[in-house]
């Protein structure tokens, strides 16, 4: 199954798992995180609070991923991951590795839950300032690598605008 790419609102995707570009607090925020919590309702925040209490009292480390209910969303699960903040990784290579880890660990978490369809946003390319072309190559490569080992998984990238979708496609020669 090829990787699909489309423009839209990730909260509307009818997939098993949608990935959220969260922050370590898991307490919500702006961008896609805000949209997911708004559309999914309070059950998501409650589940995030529980994860903080039980597993990550200091917050979710960058590059890691955890799953919660998707609340009122059409998806079954939300996978919350934390992408790197561009310019705050020590060096650029480290930022690249952390972004790849965020994608890989999100897909792994979804797969472990039995999901075979996942919608992904452009992690770190909004508020966290990762250069979109650079992020596009890392995102696509990370997903391709995962799909080589899990070919039954269906993955769709959701972009918030036609412009950001175009940047992604051009960066990957699509
Ligand atoms: N559907 C799909 N993509 C979206 C949506 C949506 N509904 N809304 C925004 N995007 P960002 P980050 C795109 O800033 O850079 C939050 O405050 C957006 O256009 O959401 O990882 C968190 O709590 C951009 O291309 O995530 C963190 O504090 C992409 O999603 C911080 O932002 C990611 O932008 C995380 O920053």
C-alpha cells in the first residue's frame, strides 16, 4: 500500500489511529494538538493525565509516543508524540534523529494496538519550527522504512494546506 498524502483536518480522519504533535506536558496546546483535544473532547485529556501520573510524571520525552482513547473523534486511538523543537536539539543531526524517532515510535505504538491504518500530521513543522522541506524528507523516509517491515499498514499524511502538501511532495520528488 503506497503512502497517501492529502490536505485536510486530521481530526476528521476515519482511521484506527491519528497521531498528535503534542508537547511533553500532554496537556494540550495549539496547532494540531489543540484541534485534536477540541474535537475529541475531555476524555483525551483525562487519559493524558493518567499517563502523566502513572508513566511520565516528568513529561513525555521528545521522540517518544503514547496512546490514548480518541474520545469523540472518528478514530479509535490518538497517538501522542513529541517532536523536536528546531534549534533546541543541540545540533541539527540530533533534531533529525528525534523527528524520525517520533514517527517511528508513533507507528510502532499504533501497530502494537492492532491498528493497520494511521493518519500522520507534519510533526514539528508548525509551532516547533522545523524546516518543512527537511522535515518532509525525514518523515517520508521514516514511514517508508516502517512500511517495509509492516507492509499491511496503511499510512496517510494529512496537511493543513495545499501549500504545505506541495512542499512535502516536492521535497520527496512526488
Ligand atoms: N490537521 C492536520 N494538520 C494540522 C491541523 C489539523 N487539524 N492543525 C494544524 N496542523 P503544530 P508542532 C498542521 O504547530 O510544530 C502545540 O501547541 C500545522 O499546519 O500543530 O509539532 C503542541 O502542544 C503544521 O504543519 O505542531 C506543542 O506545544 C503541523 O500540523 C507544539 O504545538 C504541525 O504543527 C507542537 O508543535
